[in-house]
């Protein structure tokens, strides 16, 4: 682990950690979106799966994730430029 950490500078390690955190958040958000949409489809048997309908119904999660990414990237930029 020490060898891995010594190959990156502190700025690169910070950026790597933030990018890894964003990827994990994207996976969790994607799981929650699909789970919520599958529950909706189970309750409404006449509805069929549609990517457009998924994006329309789950836009709250999409905006929440985009806002989260914006705040994290803004914090990273401020931290690296300070």
C-alpha cells in the first residue's frame, strides 16, 4: 500500500480518491434508480420498460447525482488551487 501511495503526488492522490468516490456514488445512484423503477413497474403491470420513461420518472436521482458531482468537483478545484 505504501508503494502505491508513493507513486502518486498528493494532488494526484486527491483527484484519484475523488474520482473513485464519484464512481461509487454513480453505482449506488444507478442501483437506487433501477430498484425504484422496477418497483414502479411491478405496481403498474400495464407499463413496459422504456429508457425515456426511466429518465423521466427518475429525474430526481439524476439531478441529485449531478448536483453532488458539481459540489464535489468544485470542492476539489478549490482545494487544489488553494
